[in-house]
């Protein structure tokens, strides 16, 4: 505000006063204006401040939403596929392990864990033929005991378990396996003789349940002039499928010719060295050749 | 003031725009995210979801224990197994009640240091009365192949298609080989000067010599054999070596009869004690 620096301007004191009055009014007006301006400015400032705050809030919210939208596209899916593939991997492993457990039967021993202990399954086979399986359910306690089993009564289970069960489970099971496989093999041979070579038998096949004592009368040629022989096979070693004692005799009244005597002796050897049904297979093959030298 | 008003106007405009953006309906992406989240939460609480995976994990643990038990029991670790089945078409029209199924099996694993791969076929024939299963083909590949005793055994097993015997005998064979190795190593450690393993501890040969009598040598050959029935047996032989002069001086023919005496000794003392007494007899000659 510039005062006119003219004390000696027109009008005298009145003029001075008038001038002063104008100045005051002006200044008042100015200050009012100023105030008004200031007030306006103040409210603007506040308003701006408020608006800025609001804008910042909204900006933040909008950013959050954007982030969420991004997340829905990106993050969630890999997470889920990770979960899925973990599950898949675990299931595949389970199927693989179950298959391997089933495959153990080819080793002769397989089994399952039970709440009491373990149930072991013993498989048997002879010459590539898969035969019956048996089980032994063991209770893991001190002392170890057999809960129940499907071992035939003529297998010396008590004897074997008395020897090995408490000291060496593996030995116990291997031993049982040996006995059962040998029994299964002997049984198989006897069954095959009865079913496939009945024509060669001149009477029933006598056998015991353990199949370690067999006797029968047979002819090398089912329909022919061959001499009937009586054979007795004894398998004293219960862990083998070949006999330990073989007797082949001629039960006729006339004397046996030398060639037949030779036959008889060779048959004894055959029964010692080959499984029963294979001996008869060889008889059958010989017969097919129509060997005239057999006819005495 | 204009500037400020301009700012106010700008701010108001921005705020209006932001408000519109925030009031927009949710995008498909966000919906998807919410849906997945709730599904996961549902899945977690449902017994058919993660709870069963806990079951799965404990089931896996059970299966692992069973496998460990069987591999310890049989000595055989089966690593992989697969099977394919093929129903054979019936060419015989009269035998309608017979079904034939051919199974192709593949099995691999190891028995300690020996690995095997098996491929075999099983023919299953089902008729009215019974079901028969026969192994019709068996192929065995084994590694390592240095165990010469094994190759003959493997051919026999393949010929006979005797899978059970193959596994049983393999287990005992490996056990005997391990025992032989441990025994050789034990003696080498105990008598480092006298005992030599020219082909290593895993071989079948141990040589004992005395430092003071350089010409004398006791060669012990320990083979692990598998017989026709699949039984695994150790077979030990003693081959003494001596300089010519010694042989001439040997009136009691000790050296000649040594192999037989050794076998008798084995029968009486067992393998370890017999070997120990042999080594000691040569060593005490040194110390005296």
C-alpha cells in the first residue's frame, strides 16, 4: 500500500482526512478481500487436502483390486497343480508298491503286515507250474507264535517251528517253504501219473497224503505184450521231489528174460533220476517208435 | 487461486474416475480366484480331500514297511514290476469253456550287489474244473557277471523255468559270497603279512605264505557252488606249494595229503577255525 507521500497534496487537512478515510476503507476492503480471499483460499486448501486424501484412498483400493485380479490369473493355478501332482505322485507310488508286493509271490515268500504281526504266504511251484499257496499267520510277541495257518497236517510244522521259529524266522519260513514245495512237487507228479498216464497203469496208484510213498503196477506199453512191473517209490527226504528208494519188481510166475531184466534195472534208474510223469512220457515216446526189440 | 482451483478440479475428476473403477463389477479373474479359494477350503475340510491324503501317506508308510519286511526276509529287493495280460483267442470251437490268458511279467531288482532283470510269461488255462498256471518262458539278466558260478545256474533256472528256485538260490549264493568276503577280510586284517588276496576279497582265492619260508605257499580256493537242485554249498580246497627240495624231503608226504587233511579239518572245525589254524601253523613257523 502506497501512501501518497504527499503531505502537501490538494485539499488541506480535509483532503488529508478524506484521503486517510479512503485508505482505511481501501485497506478494510482489502483486508476483507484478503480475508475473503484468505477464507476462500483456506477452504480451497482444505478442500484440496480432503480431495487429495480421498484420491489417495481410492487409488490404493484400485491397486488392491488390480493385484487381486492378477493373483487370480497367476498364483492360484500353480498352487493347485502342485497339490494335484503331489497327490498323483503319491498315488502312483502306492500303486507301484502294491504291484511289487504282489510280485513277491514269485520269490516264494510274500505277505502282509497285520495288527498282530505278519501273515506270510508261501507259494509253491514245480517245473514252472505254479501250484498251491499256504499261509502262516504269525503273532509278534515274546514268544513268537503261530496264530493260524493253512499248512497240511502231514507237514511237520511243530518240529520245524520248535527248531527255528524263536531263533530265526527266516530259517523257519525257508524250511517250511522247502517242505511245502517238495510236497507240492511230489503231489504234482502223482496227479499227472494218474491223469495223463492212466492207460499205463494196471491198477490204482497207491499213495499217502504226504505223497512220499507210492506204489503201482505198470506196463511200458498200454496195449501190448509188455511185462507188468510193480514199482514202489519212497521219498525219505521230505525236502526232495525225487525218490530215495526205488524198487521195481516183476510179479509174475515165469522167469524174467534177460532183456526184460535189463529193462527192469533201467526203469529203476529212471525212477531215481527223473520225475515220475517224465519217466512215463519217455515210455510213451518209446512206444511210439514201435520198438520190436521190446517184444521178447 | 486459479492454480488451486485448477487443482481442485483435477482432483475431483480423478476421484470420480477412481470411484467408478471401484464400483465396477468383479472381473472374471477375481471370481475365479475366490471360487478356487473356497473350493480349496471346502476340500480341506472334506474327508475326501486332504484328510484322505493323510490316509494315503499313512498307507504309503504301511506299504513301505511291508516291502522292507519282505526284502529283509527274502534277501531280494524288487524295485520294479509290471505285467501285461493278453486273452488268447480260442481257435478250438468245441472247447468253449476253456479260456487262456497269457501274462507277460517284467521284474527287476537286486540281491545285495547283484542286480537282476527278469522277463517271464505265464499261461493261465481255465477250464470247467481247474485253473492252471504255467511259466512258459523265463529270461534272466544278471549283473555283475564276474561270478562265473552264477551263469551256469542262471541257464539252468531259465531252462527249468524255475523262478522260485532262482530267487532262493540267489539269496543263499549272495549270502555265502558275502560271508566268504568278510572271512577273507578278517584274516587279511588279522595277519596282514601272511595273508594275501591276489584277486581281492570278493574273489574265491586266499594265499597264505610265510616270510621266513618264501617258497612255501598255501592257496585256499573257496568256491560257492549251486547244485542241480539249487542247493548252495561252499567248496573249499587247499593247494599247497613248496619248493622242489622240500617235496623231496617230505617223506611223510604231508604236502601230498594236505588237501585231504584240510577237508577233514573243515569238517571238524568249520571254515573259520580251519583257516585260522592253517594260517597260524605257517605263522608260528615264522615266530619260532
